[in-house]
């Protein structure tokens, strides 16, 4: 819980700084929402006026259709909804943290929060220390058992990665037979495994990237084959690289490839 509160504070400060920038998406989102509500108010008002006019003209007896409720633009409540939507991953904290919005589009928005220490203490007394971790690793220490249990987070991250559309998404899959679906899923997870191996190799060299960020950077590297006049064989050439991309490319070149393996075998045969 303490870690979640620290994450919330860091994210909250970032959101607050965005509130102080009139060019941020917060202001554009609020203006867009205001335009939508004003359009709804205009449409509902027009429908109600037409309904009343129709009822007067026809002078119908019996039960009459009620006019629709006209929406109201409440800037404070709309800004609070927008603020809460930015902290959807921290729903548990809503029990003890109250977000207090203030300001408007003209003077500028601002937010603050209040942490209820009493409710947080009640939550800790209710849930903390009630978890039992069982294991058959009798030779492990308590620290090893708990750290191993906590490391299951990496498995959860793996499944989250498999849902990201940009790089490793298992879906959509355009296969229907069981065999093809198995091959498709296998290739997706094989790609994640290869990317993780490459990420670790780069981390060992001091280049820290997430798998997605690493692939985005590698996509910036462009190479091709150039056939010069008078030559029978094309030569591979890279575009000019930045120092960071050059460092990444040096690591990629160290990975054995079929061409490199064949070339090494030929060199060994020549020496023998």
C-alpha cells in the first residue's frame, strides 16, 4: 500500500503540473466536453419545445408524454470525472484519498488531495498480515520464499505484454483450426522470448529499455543492399546511426545468425 501511495503522489504531481499548462490535453478535453454538453442542451431544449407545441396544437386527452430532462453543464463535476479517469489504476486508494479540484478554464485548474489516515489505519488492521504463503521449498529461507512469490509479477507483465497491439499481441488471430492457432500463439510467445533475451543483453551492456521501447528504437535502423557499377555482388550498407543506435546495433551484430554460422564453418574448413 505504501508503494501504491508513493506512485499516486508521483502521478498526482505530474497531473497537477499538466493542470497548470493551458495547452495540455486537460483543457482541450474540457472544452470538447463543454461543447458536447451545450449541443445536448440545445437538442433537448428544441425537442421539448416541439413536443409542447405539438401537444398544444393537437390538444390530446389522456396521458401526455413528459419532456426530457435538460442536461446542465457542471464544470466542477466534469473536471472531477476527468481527474478520476487519470487514476484508474489506483482504485483501492479511493477509500482513503479524496481529490479536491478547483479553478476553471479561464483562471486555470488546480487539484489537491487529502489522505485519511484513520481509514488507512483501519484498512491496514483489516488486511495486513493476513496472507499465508505456502511452499514445498523447505530448504529456502523466508526471504527467498517471499521474494520468489513477489517475482510472479513478471509473469503477469508477460501476459500484459501479449495483449499490447503494437508489438506482441496474440490477437487478432486470423486462424480457425486448432493446429494453426497453436502455431500462431507459439510464434507470438517465441517473439516475446527473443525480445526479452535481446533486452537482457542490452541491459548487460548498460542500455536499459523496455521490450517495446527497444523495438521502437531498433525500427529506426535502416539498412539495404547496394550494387555498384562493375560489381557482381551487392554490399550491405547501413544508414548513418546515432551513438545510441550504433551501440544497440553492435549488440545485435554479436548475435549468431545463419549467415554468420555458415561463414564461420567455411573459415574453419579453410584453416583445416
